[in-house]
C-alpha cells in the first residue's frame, strides 16, 4: 500500500495551524502537533525539518491564502472600501490568522517569509501612492500608514473579540452585529481614504 505523502503533510500542517494559533511557537511542541495530526514525530521532521520551518510554512501558507482571497481590484474609494470589507470577511472566517500574527509579534525576531510578504504589501503602498498622485485618494496621508490602518480596521475586530464585545455589547456570533461591523469597516475605509474637501 502506497503512503499518502501529501495527505500526511496536509494533516501535519492543519494540526500545526491549530496548535500554533492556540499556543504560539514557543508554547507548541512537536509532540502536540504529532498527537493532533495522528502522525508520528519522525514524519514531521522528515517532511518539514524542524518546528521553526513548519511554523514559517504555516504562517506563509495562511498569508498566501489571505492574499489570494482578498484582492485590490482598483484604488478608487469603492475599491478601498471593498478591500477593507473583504479583509474583514476573511479574518472573520479565519480567526486563527490573527492569532498567528499576534504570536509572531510577541515572539519578536524577524518575521516568517519576510521578503515575499514585504513585496506584497509594498505593492499595495505603491498603488495607493499612485492613486494619491492622481487625486483619487487623500494625499495628506502616508500611503504605507493608510495600508496598515485599513488592514487593522478590518482585522482587529476578530483579533480582540473580547474588547469588541465590551465596547459594542455584542459577541462575534451575533450575525446582525457582524453585518453592522462590516458596513462600518467599509464606510470608514472610504472616509479615511477620501480626498479632503477643504
């Protein structure tokens, strides 16, 4: 019987995602990933090398999924709003990504898969800067800060759900509140990026 290599790798990656999101890199053990996946530790080492390589792969994979799911069609105000709304939707459907990013920030050191991630975000910054030069977006805002602010505006609801509930009085499972939050994110993104009328 042939060994299902790809299926085993996927089970290990899926288990690592759950473990890393719950406990971070330092709090996760190879044994806990192996136990969750039902695959022995030796397979993990043979497929991925070590825990650090698996951590970087998991985070890079989740960010690639985000990037492929949330595009920026254009740089008009409606496009900016929809980018923020789609980012909100993605983080709401995949709360583990926000946890991974928080753990990465807490552990310090260089980010996982830094070069491609930086290129991805710098492309957005350049597109925003070009739109500012054309008068489409507010040119009084640093375009890098604008990209960061829009992502934070969209993702922070899921990253700190207890704070969101204390402020709004509604939990993450309240569908009406989730709709209201998304509408707010879209409208706030448009207003933030809108050229000033003074």
